C-alpha cells in the first residue's frame, strides 16, 4: 500500500489523497523462468537422443554384441530337437460298443498278437445275434427241405424212366415171340396189334419222359445253384453274427507295448471308441518340429546326425507334414538300419539336419538381430568403432552359427548381431563407453 497526500488538479483544485492496491504479477511472469529451464532441459535431451540430423540412439557399448563378417566354409544345416516315437501304433477300438466287463491286462505291459485285453458286454447285440442265428437255422432247414424235394423228384424221374425202359424191353420180346405165333396162326391178329400199339405208346412215353427230364434237370440245377448261394449267404450271416460277438473281446492286433489304456469295469464305451494303443517295440522313428522358415528346404532323403551314449547315428527324413502350427511343421525320420538300442521311445534327441553340403561363402555370425529385421538390414559399425549405421543387405541361408551374406557386406566389416528391439526406427546407433 502506498500512502499519499494532497494532489493538485489541473484546475487548481486539490484532490483528497487515498490508499491504492498494487496489482499482483501475472502467471507467465511468475512461472516463465521455471518453464524456460524445463524447455531447455527437454531440448537438450531431445538433441542428445535424436542428434542434429539423423535419428540416433545412444547405447552403452557393453550392452550390445558385435561380430565380424568373414569368408570361409558355410555348412548348410539346422539344429532340431526331436523325440523317439514308436515306428507304428495300432489303436484298440470298440467296434460294437458296450459295457466294460473285464480288463485282463495292465497299462504299460508287453502283449502278444491276438492276446485278449478287454471284454465288453452288449445285451442288445447278444439278443440280436441269437435271433439272427435262430432265423438262419430256420431258413437253412427250409432250404434243405427244398433240396430234398428236388432230389426226390430226380429219383422219381429215374424210376419212371427205368420202368418205361423195362416195359419197352418186355414188349419187344413179346412182339418177337408173337410174330412167330401170328405167322403160324397161333394167336389172333388183334392180340399182336395191341402189343404193337402198347410198344409204340411206350416209345412215345420214353421220348416224352426224356424231354421232360432234360427240362426238369435244367430247372433243378438252377434251383440247386440258387439254394447253394442262399445257404452261403445265410452261413455268412451266421459267421458275421458270431464275429460281432467275438469283437466284444478286444485283442492285441500285434505284439508290442500297451499304452494309453482307457477302460474301467462298468464303463460304457460307444462304437468306435479308442480304448488304448499298441506301440511296436522292435523299431521306432524320430519326430521333430522344424521352423516354418525351412518348409521349402527340407525334403525327403536328407540326413540328420545325432549322438546317443557317445556314439554317432544317422536318420533320414522320411515324411514331411506341410501343415504349419505355432510357426513349425513336423517331420518323421527313419533309420536305414536297425533302430539303435541306446535310444528309447520318448527320449528327447538333439539332431543336426543337413540341408546341403559345405561351400565357401561370405558369412556373418548368427544372432537375435535376424528375427528383428528378417535379414533385410543390419547396423554396420564405423571404422573408428564409435557408432553403427543402418544398411540394407541381402542374407541367405542360415545355420545355428552363421548367416550367409549375399549382398551388402564384405569380409572384415563389423555388425551388431544382438537384438534390435530398442532401435528399430533409428538410422544410427551411437556407442557410449
């Protein structure tokens, strides 16, 4: 506050003095010094981070890994981790379904071919089979009766034919004898004429009987063929019915180890349900998951090398599954000879899968940088070793140790091979000691 006295006006009048409040300083006047200091600090930080021109990232030298480009033999292989698996697996399925009545074995044991393992019960199937057997038996009896009737008809035909032949032979004798008597007027001509008529009748009767016999034989033979087919079908039905009952006993399809047994007494199993599996013991294969990057380079016949119990072994790529899941695809490898005894089913195995032979090439030690850039660019260290600049390159084949350089780098140059996560969008990496 400022205390004043009398003030003279322009007109000579005196104005009574009063107290006057001074205005406080403004907002910018109060905080401008602090804001300016903060702005300068931010500007310095930005300058240190970005630099005067290109986008620069400063990093302590001991936080990165640097490798040198060289020229020499490049071995074209990849490291894969596989596992020993049964060469063949046979699944146990419930063909008819039913309730588990008995479990005759334990999981994990070695079983023989056709050995009973599980017994199911199926009341509806048993009644159905019993009814089918009864119907089949009835039809078989009816067919046998028909066959018997046909045979009886054949016997009657043969009997009638023999009877006619006997009558003809008798009449022939009578005619020969009575012809002599007729010539001596010992018998009446009418008697001889009657015998001639009877003989002619028997001849015609034999001819008709033979004709009808041929026709009857053809019909009978056709009916017997049909009866034979019908009987065969009925017998097949009976065999099928008995086989369906027999399928309620689950047997081992081959010799091997029983695994994944899924059967408890009282459980209900639907038709087609898998109750376990039999794994072969005499042979096994190797399975491995390979990075999808190599899908076009892995082919059947390529060799994988691994060690077990201090010995070297080889396996050959046999089958490739092109379906990609979680960035990998599956391959199966077989042994050319007998499976090694030192390897057991389920054992994990580190393998070296040969993709091609060794050849001279410019190469760069492999590192995490490849996953960050896809092999399209790298940071090359300056000759004085104080910084690294971004450079487009073209890289080729990879193995666990090296990456083939096709364009953009020469032997002797140094490259950052550690991860590029922190400086994906910069042009220059400045090293700090």
